[in-house]
């Protein structure tokens, strides 16, 4: 069993750490777990890191959390009914948290993309579990590539890292989210193209949020 008590103690005592430095420390820890095969631990550390990340609040709107949840649920129903029946959605100040199970990794990517495409959403956190992993050929390498890219995004001060979701499936990186400009989107894509253990990048990032429904 992996515990984080020692790291947490160091983190709490290092009052001089900036928010981004703390996030980077978590990302380095994630990379270590990925390389050692502790894939399950990555998700937990990732969730902790999300709480300390950076996001572009200006990209969201004043749309209420209830309206956002209803719109995402409606998109799930119209696009793929299994997303609606298997995924639970909670929204807090524009941050969407999704939990539940889906059969294929493609469904988690689809759910995340639909959430990002909803007006008022400023961040998407997926805790969805994929039940059928038979199509996943390189779980360890995918987990490492995903953690590596997240670390690159967190370490780039010109990128609002929580505005983007990253998935790696069989060496293919899928990017979703909202960029404040074409320049920011290009930086995210360029980081993705330099990640080890990946051979392709699929970009679903939107620029701005005016056309989201």
C-alpha cells in the first residue's frame, strides 16, 4: 500500500513553497509512481494536485451550477445514453466532477469533451473508471505519458493547466479543454508532441467559449 504521510508532512512544513511549486512536486511524485508501475496511485495524486492548480476563471460565465449540470446531462442523453446512466455529475463554481464507470476509454474522453463544450464550465475533473481494459495495450506507458504531459503543462507559467484535460490511450494523446488564445493552444499541443511513449496527438481544444452551448 502506498501512503503519502511523509510527503504531506514535508509539504505542510515547507511554507515557502508557491502554489505552482507545490503542484509541480505532486506531478514529480506522479511520474515516479507511473514508472514504478503504481498506476492506481496516479489517479489519487492527480486528484490532490487538481485542488492546487491554476485555472483561467475568466473563461467561465455566471451560469449556475444547476444549469451546467442539466446541460451536460442533456448532452449525455442525446449523444450516448450510457454516459447518462453510468456517470454521476457534480458541479461546484463551474468545476465539473464526473464519477462512475464506462465500458471503453473512448467513452470517458467523449464525456469529458461534452462537459468542456458546455458554457460556464471552467474545469473538468474525471474520476471515471474504465471497466473493459482489454483494448489497452500499454497501461504503464500511457500512465507515464499522461503524467509527463501534465507535469509539462503545470510547469509552463503561460498555460492555465486546469483548462485542459489529458488522456493517453495506446500511445495516442487526446486533448480537450478551452484555450484563451490560439497561442496557448499551440503551446499545449507542442508539449504533447514531445512526450515520450506517445506517437500521435488528437486535439479537441476550443479557443474561447463564446460558441459553447
